[in-house]
C-alpha cells in the first residue's frame, strides 16, 4: 500500500492507535538504537509509552529517544500515531541481533506492552 492508502485505510477503520514499525538505515555503520517518532501532540504519550517499554525489553542498543517528525503516515493520521525505528540494519552487529528470535520477541513485547499501557491510560 502507498503511504496515502495506509492513512486512508487507518482513517476508515478508526483504530485506537496507529503504529508503524521500521528498521533504520544510514550511510555509516556506527549508529545503532531505537527511536520513536510522533508528529501530533495527541501521539506524544503513545510514543513515550511504547519507547520506554521497548528500551526496557531490548538490551544492547542505544536509546535514541523520541523525535517529532513529519513522516507522512504519522502526519496524516488523526488517531494517536507513531513510527518506531527498532534498530539499524546498516550496523552489522545490530542487524545480526535484529534477526534473532530473542530480539524479535523482545521488540514485539515492548511495542505491545507500550500500546497496552497507553490504552489503559486513555480509558
């Protein structure tokens, strides 16, 4: 789906949250870590919940923090929306970790626990 189709679909089903999961990359092999992007103010608390839980679950990586960014999918979605970069594929060591079942499980649990925490807060 195109970015516009993703946001159109999200708007049509009106979910509680929108979470877009990505693997980061850059020209340098040095950067590593998790970062969480949000755009609208209504998404900051979701970003914080998910990011904190990810950092608690995933070991051996850097905390690159929360970033206010204008990525299309989080800028054009009205429900709380975040984009999570779960690590750097351009970093050899982190790429090797990203494909392990342990890292994938820790990442999934961190994201899920963050969403659950956020949902409990808004109810």
